[in-house]
């Protein structure tokens, strides 16, 4: 097999399989070795980057809820507890400012939940804050129960994500089967690369195949994202 088909094979296989690799911590800028290039590509993939950001926000919301409950249980006023949580998670700055000015804190939390896909659980925190604000007591207990509920949801999400990861990996493996067939054909003495890369019909087949491959992978990712949505 010539260098041209081999390079095409490697490029397509990397595009399909690299997103399934686990996240790798990269060295400092300027010291990235050549073998870290696939990890850098994985980290820069927009869809996967958004997924990682969403997971980080969900973890931060749970941490904020636990911190608020602990601060309130220790006797700190709600505004001070919210300020401590804001120091831990900067996106809470608008809610902290609303508390300082005497504005509607639950409304600020709901706006933040609408702006950040991974912070949708803040709606529960906002509801607990609103109920305690109306009744005048019980905010620490309400937030403790909210944190327990969020922790249970997080366990469920982890189970769903693990199942979806297996489905994604299987889909990418199946997507590589046409490349394996081309390799087997080349090894058996035929020359499928000449047909694909040197004839108009071959170019049409190659373009159609790559288009269907990309469409299938996109559709699987879309279904997986919808299944993992809160």
C-alpha cells in the first residue's frame, strides 16, 4: 500500500478513534511531546469540550449546595454563606451581588441556571432558597436535602454516562470496519485504493462513504447527548 492511502487511512482512523480516548493532562505550553497531539485534538473538540464544561458545572453546583448548607448550619447568615460559595465558584457573582443589594436571589440563581447548561441544578437551590425565604427558616435543612437529591442524580448520571460511553465506543469501532476491509483487500492482492483514489466513481464512493460515516457518528452523538440531558 502506497504512502498516500496509508496517510488517509491513519487520518480517518484517528478522527474516529481519538475522541474515544480518555482525557489526558497535557504538559506545560511549549513542552508538549509529539505523542500528546491526539490528546490535544481530543481536548479541543468543541462537543467534548462542552461536555467536560457541563460536568464541571454540575460538580460545582453540588459543591456549592454542600458549602451553603454547612455554612448555614454553622450559624452564618445567608448572605455571608452565599459570598463564601461565590468565592469558591465565581459564576455565582451575580447571585452574591443580588444578596448584597437585597434583590431577588432565587431569580439570580435561576438566570444563572438558564445561562449555563451544567448549572441547571441551581433551580433546586433557588427553590429551596425561595421557600426558606418565604417561611423565614429552614434554609440549611432545605439545602441539605437538596444536596442529597443532587448527589443521587449525579450517581444516576454517572451510570447513564458509562453506558453511553460504551455505545459511543462501539459506534466508532464499527465506523472503522470499512477501513479494515480496505486493508484486507490490499493484503489479498487487490488494489481498492486505486479504484477509490484514481477514478471518478471511486471518488464519488469515497465521498459518499465518508459523508455517511460522519452523519452516523453525528447522529449517535446527538442521541447520546439527548439521553444524558437532565
